C-alpha cells in the first residue's frame, strides 16, 4: 500500500472506469479521466487534513497498481466507511 501519485492516474482511471469495479461503490457508475484525476487529488489532500482517503494497492514484484483501499467518511452517514476496489484480473 502507498499513497496515490500523479503517475497513477491511468491505472486509477482504468479501475474507476470499469463497471464491475465500481458497481457497489459510492458513485455506482464508471468515472471518466477528469473525475478520476479529481479523486486522486482529493485522496492525496485528505490524508493531510483528516487522515482518511484511499491508498494504492500495488503488486510488489511489478509495482503495478491493481486496486485501492482506504477509509472515508460517508457523505450521507458521517461515519467511517471502508472503501476498496480491485482490478477484476486479480479477483479469485
């Protein structure tokens, strides 16, 4: 696990653009590259302000971003929620 970096936008766009990955997410629909870039910037900023946000899940041998996970504050509930998604090619 590591913080998202600017260079992760393509990997993150592929994850959030996949309907299988996001079907149970808060958005519930695929995001385009612009929305994904905003998400990465927000994730980077939130760790500095409230300690929540998502981290990149990186496959150790290749350093390939295969998913994301983290803790966020629910927009409608105000409680902490676990948020995660993985590339379907890494599902069992």
